[in-house]
C-alpha cells in the first residue's frame, strides 16, 4: 500500500508542474474574453519612429479564434492571420498576404497552410508553422516560421514595465521557381494578458527592426485616424 501511495505521489509531482506551466504560458498570449472584442495594437519601430504598424486583433469566444489584420504606416492592409485556440495552443487556420501593384491596388495572395503550430502552451522544443503561396510577382513560394521558447524576462516599453515570455523565431522564405532563400530571425516578447508587446528582428543585411507596443486603440479610434490620414 505504501508503494502505491509513493508512486501516486511521484506522478503528482510531475503532473502538477506541467499543468501549471501550461496555464502560465497561456496567460501571456492574446486573451479571449466572454464576448467578441476588437483591439488595435499600435507598434512603433524603435529605430525608425516613422515606421508604424497597426494590428487589428479580433477575438471571438464563439469560435475560439483570433483574427489579426495587419496594416502599414499608411493604413494599407498587408496581412490577414487567423488562429484557433485549442487544448494544446494556437494554430493558424487562415493566412493571406496583400501585394501592392504598380497602380497602387492591393492584390490578395491566399496561403495554403502546411504546418499549423503558432504558440504552444507546453513545449520547450522547436515547433513551426509554414505557408505555401503563389505570388503574382515572385511566383511559387513558401514561408516557414520556427519558434523556440527562450526565457521569462522583465522589459520596459514606452515607460511601461512588462513581465514577458521571450521566444526565438526563425524565418525562412523560399522562392521555389528561382531557388532563392531569404532567412532572418527575431526575438518576440509576449506580456501577460496582452499578447505581443515587442519584437526585435534581425535581417542578414545588418538592419534591425524593433517594433514596440505604443498604444492599444479601439476600433473606432483606429477608423478615425485612418480616415483622417488617408485624405
């Protein structure tokens, strides 16, 4: 009887920390509330304040999905990324890029999802998501993003202190028709109850982009400033 009790005790020792780790890291990702909500994250490049991105994040508890629509400084939609949350983490279910034609029109390029793993609640190993697509300008291509948990870190962004979990993200973009590859990497920081607050992206030519969360706007505020600046 004592052997059984000791065995059960050892099992609990391993199960409890694992469950806690799963809950803990999940709290750093974008949160889904009890009703559908839209928030617009304004990111500013620390190395070039004129470089601004707006990520319109829509969370829906009915479908357990997160839709992110990304806009450039001049409010041009350039990417759609939709994820679904499950017991293991966040998986991409829809992806599209938008290329700008010579006459300024947005051309939608729908991606075909190959690998789905965006953000795992429990995994210290490398995981990835990958997208195949056909670009009008560059032909058939593939984008692969591999992610590895790095560490927990306290950072400060625009005067606000955040407790974050930090990831190492490795990107590979393949142009299949001409055999060219483009690789870069970044460190991505997620804060509890908020989602991504910063990334540091390093390109092979030596340039660095450091997007930092400056503000979180309402959908109405975003619409107002986009209309004002598009005139």
